[in-house]
C-alpha cells in the first residue's frame, strides 16, 4: 500500500514536470516571437495554452484524490500541498506567455520603436529562474530554491529601468505611446513570470523544510524601517 502511494506521488511529480516543460516552451516562443516580430509564432503560443490548462485540471484532480484517499501526513502532505501551489503557478505562467504573445501581435503591426535589449535580457533571467526553481523541486534542493528567491530583485530592477526609459520615450515622442505601452505591459508580464518562479521556489522550501519563507523579505524590510535611528 505504501509503495503504491509513493508511485502515485512520483506520477504526480512527472505530470507537473510535463506541464512545466510545455510552459517553458511557451515562454521561450513568446519571447522569440517578440524579438523576431513573428505573428505565426504568436498564434502557436496562444494555441498551445489548451494542453497546459488540461494538465492543470488533471493534476488538481490527482492532488485531491491523494488527499482524500491516502490521508497523507508530514512530508508527504507538504509535498501534495506544494504540488497544488506549483501547479497553479505553472499554469499562470502559461497564461502570461499567451498574454505576451497577444501583446506582441498588436506591437508588430506598429513601427519599430527601438532595438530590444533590456526586455530580452530580462526574459532570459526570468526563464532561468523558472528552470532553476523546477530543478530545485526535482532535486529537492533547498539551497537552489533560496537562490531563485534572491534573483527576483534583479528582475524588479531591470523592469524599473525599462519603465523609466519607455516613459521618457513617451514624453519626448508622443507618437511612440502605442509601442511604448505594449512594451511596458510585456515587461510587466515577464516580471510576473519571475514572481511565479519565486513562488515555486518558496513552495520547494516549504515542502523540504516545513516552513514558509513567503513575505520574509518584506518582514525584514519592515523590521529595518521600525528600528530606532
């Protein structure tokens, strides 16, 4: 009975990784479509959303069935709880890749505003965070998961730079507003992908250590602000 249960947990992990692989491709294709101004690739990203959604529902069902029939405790219970959260984060990243593709489709019918430099750089970092967070899950690597969480500040910094630069374009060249707005939204979408990668890393730490590190950075900042000067 116990062996069967652990086989079910392995099947759950495999399903999550299958879904994550599809989403990683979606993200890469969405960014490539932006760089190459490729409408056909945008459509491919959008069409590939259904298999991801189907897997998300299947994984949710697996988790609920395991909770109802096996009544897991301790580490196994944490694994299933983490799997449910990771499932939601991965599916949401797929939705965001679709949003990037849709905004790219609107952007590429407009004149090119400027060569893309920071957005692809930001996207590469976000993609690395996604891959590393999933590697941490597969390997049970708490140290790697914490490294991913620390990378999120880099993404936020690049996104701020992009916003400031595009805001300057809009102020100095009013005709650039449509293109600049789409690029701002796309950079925000990429930043959200990094946020979800961070969520996955936090779920990995919860599964391995049995404690939540969510909001820890915010708590540290608040504590610093409240210290007497």
